[in-house]
C-alpha cells in the first residue's frame, strides 16, 4: 500500500508489521515515510513493528521515517542499507533486534529515542561512518558485537541502567578515545575493547569483579588501574598493548591468568596492592622486559613476590615505601610527582588529604600521608 508492504500480525489487535515484497529483499528506495495506521478492506490497522528483513539490501534507501506506533525493530530489518545516512528511532520503540543496521556503511547519525531497553547483537556492526551515539537511560542489555567495527566511533557512554553487555562489543573501533562505563557492570566482557588502537585510558568502575578473555588485547592503552573489586583477570586480557607503560593492580586480585600482559613490551612499572602475590603463570608477563620494568608491592610482601611464579622473573621488586612529604609530592629537585592514586587504586586528579600512593618521574612509588 502506497509503496510499502505489510504483514498482518494480529487480526484481533489489528496490528501489522512492515515487510518486503514477496522474496525481493531490495524492495525500497528513496525516502520512505511509514504511516502509523492504514486501512485494509475497510479495517484500520496499527503499524507496530518493522519486520525481519523489511528493508534488507535496499541500497537505494536514503531515509525512512518511523512512526510513534512502532515498538519493535526486528532482526536484519535495515541490513546492508548502504545509502542510509541517518535514522531517528521514536520513543515508542523498546527493542532493536539483531543485525538491524549491519554494514550500513554511510550511517552517520543515530537517535535511539528514550525508551529502548535492548539492543541486539551486531545491531550496528560495521557502521564505519558512525562517529557517536547516545545510549539512553532506558537501555539495560546490549548484545555481542553491537558496535564492533564502527571504525569512526569516537566516544561512548554506557549509563548505569546497562547491566548486561555481550562480548566483542567495541572490537576494532579504531577511533574510540573516550569511554564511560556503566557503574552496574560486573565484568569487562571478552574482546570488549580488543583492537581499539586509539583508546589510551579507561576508568574501570568499582562494580567490576573480573576482566575477561582478551578484553583489551591489541588496544592503545597506555596505563590501567584495576580496582580493588576485581578478583581475577582472564587470559590475554591486555595482550599486545604495545603502548602500556604503567599498571596498578588492586588488592583483591587473586589470579592473573595466562598471557594477560604478554607482549606489553614498553611496560615499565607494575604496582600490585595485594599483600599476597596474585597467582600468575609462566607466560603471564611474556615479552615484558623484566629488567626495565619495576614491580612495587606492599611492604613486607617483597619476599613473597620474589618467590612467586611469574613475579620472581622480575629483577626489581621493591616495597611501596611510607613517607611524609609535602603536597607537591616533590622529594628531590629533579624528581617530581607524575601521578596520584588512593589506596583503592583509583587515579586522582590531585593529591587528597590522607594516604595517597604517589608515582614519581623516576618510576618510584610511595605511600604519602598529607
């Protein structure tokens, strides 16, 4: 009807979905405006869904207007719509299915509305021109690879409403520089930021208890603070972070698995706050320069680390010394403070009253009482 094809979803509720023409997926081109209601055989129906494959491979589609009556955008509905440059999803929509905008390579602007609860796996995979997207506070679940290979994506903020995220979510987002994570997340999932080569730093929220397989592998991270709440770090989590120079590991980490820091060839400083040396493997620190990289541990724990698998390979394992110094953190004319952390390993913008861990320009670290 009026160039748009429909399936009846419910004769009782009088609802329909937008679909494609027969078996011809490439059914639409130009500008399409979907009505909220239509009349068929004298009966009025409401358009409530964009059906599976509805606009699939409609490469000539330039824009589409979705009415406020639609509550669900189903799997693969806009997949391979390479001419689509922007999309506005109305506040009525609560669900975005799997592969919905897969490889919409010219999609630059997305408005997700204010009611979306779930974003399916691969929903925006390969949208290589998508520079930014605002995730509304209504979203609770984001599926695997939802934004993977969005090579122009520069920033992302996950609100605290997000409690579940899938693996590979931002893998190969090579322009990503700014990330704010939900404070409701309990894990950094597998390959979540793998190959995010422009990502230099990230704050891991205190809600996170474990960092999964290859979570940050081959990323551009230069430093990382692993908060006290993290208990274990899974294999290859930071594998191949060639720019990684500084690592702080919280006091609750008990297990650092195989290859976690493998091929972190520029690593110069590791601080572990756990008085008991976390369990490591013979290849946990493979390719780390064990002479150049210094390890700092709580006073009284040096001998335990020197005897522990993985740790004992480092030439310099030194205590985090206690020292009362002034607020500038300067201990010598040619040595200056370059970083401040609290006892939970959270990086501070400036020294705080009480006990701080201060990192100095010569690589040393001290507990400082201000």
